[in-house]
C-alpha cells in the first residue's frame, strides 16, 4: 500500500493519496445553540460541506442562520461570511440576533445563475468561512426571466441547481490534512405542497430544487415552530407573543445519528418580564437540558450538581447559568465531550420518544 501511495503522490501530486489515519478531524462551527450542536455531532461541518435548512414560512430558518453567523463572529475575530440575499438581508434583524454586519459580505440578487457563480467563486477563493443562500426558492433562472408568464418553465431551476451542487462540491473541497481554510455552507429552502402526491395524513410536502440536492447535502435540518412564547403585559388583557419554541430535526446527518430532535426557545421581541431581549435564545435552558441529559449536571432529589456548583431546584440552576458566561462555556465544553461518548449516543432519541 505504501508503494501505491508513493507512486500516486509522485504522479499526481503530494496528498493525492493518504492513509485514513492522516485525515485531520473535520473542523466544526457552532450554531449558537448547544443542543443543535450536539445533534449535529459538534456543530456544522466546516470541511467544505453544505447544509440545507428547510421548513415552512416563519419557522425560524433565517434566524438560525443569523444566530450561527453571530455566534462564530464572537469566538473568531477573523470569521468571514458571504450572504447571498435572494430575499432581503435585514440589517436590523441581523444586528439584533448578534451579527456584526461589517463582517458580512452581501450579494443581493434573485438571478439564479449569477448567485450560483458567486457562491462557487467564493468557495474557490478561500476568503470565507461561511456561505449562506437565503433562499433558493426566491431565485429566478435567466431563461424563466426572459420568458412570458404563459410559457412553460417547470424544472428549469432544479436543473440549474443540480449543476450548481456538482460545481460547488468541487469548489468547496478542502485538503484532508486541514491545511486549507475551513468552509461551511448553508442553503435555506421552503416546503411546498406536493401536487399529485399521496400521504396517509395531510398533504405531502416537498422542497424545490430536485432530488439530487438531497444526496449532496451533508446535513439537512428541518425547522418547525412548536409553540408561541407569551408574556402578560400590564394594561393588555391578552398575552403578547414574544417568542417561539423552534423544533429542529436532523433529517439527514452524515456525521452523527439522523432523526434527532431538539426544542429551542427563541425570542423575536423584547420580553422584560421574562428577562430576555429580542434575538435571544434561552441558552440557560438549552445548557441545563443538555447538561442533565448527558450526566454533566447530576441530579439528587431536588438538588443539581455541577463541579463545585450546587443548586436547589431547576429555576435556581437556570438563574445561575444565565448570569455566568464562564459557567456556560464550561458546560458547553463538557456536554460536547460527553456527547461523543458512544454509550450515551441514544439518549437524545429515547428522550424525544419518551
């Protein structure tokens, strides 16, 4: 085998063939949510892999992308993002969700071929750590734009998309030895009713772009709104919606067990009585849930223990976690380490089913 590797590398260039033991563990970028990072296997793969975030309207898809950008900007001052805005890039919303807009390059366009070329060029340039397309269904193929409304244009976008994913796969490829700049890509997509399809319950759904994309993606995250979060306001007889619980499911995951589901509280409005600002995740609840699930936080009766910390009751634990950023960082590191333990690998699934 060593002779084969030497011969291949001599003929085609160093690094063409290596042993699997030489492959550097693919880097990860955080999504800003510990529980989502856990079910993804440590975060989004930044080894030139692409993820689809799919769901219905107003489910929280773009918010997840904004929060991912902001979270990585906080930990990496060199983190650079390209955002292809087929839908409007909302500067105020991005800022509220923690994004430093000065470190985001935005290309506002609905021209499909141009958007795809820009994404391929950005991947080849190795100047970006994160590429986002928001969203695929808003793109218009050139041929469709040139036709009148009554001319047939079905499947044109899917054909272009399948060409793109092949070029993007090549452009995003990174050296197995970890010597090249990491890259993660996200494409946001929306569900459509599948006309003529059959489902036992309800109307079957699909996502535009053809079937080839589902083979291309490294991970597919399904986003759905689970419930509203409300706050009672003085002088208002009805509770005010200040946020929503987002349910996230890994429909596909090539690096971890698929079909894992978590719930995440997200606040889209100021919630002074609950103690949250617009754009916040309830990180304390997120960290506490994962900590207990993976045994990082131990429970004994009404008491919870983590290292030298101890709290009487869940609410006291949440209060302390919420106020201590260093404690959050320690919990995140310990949870992610515990989550890689194969003996604990099925806990999320069994918890969800229970």
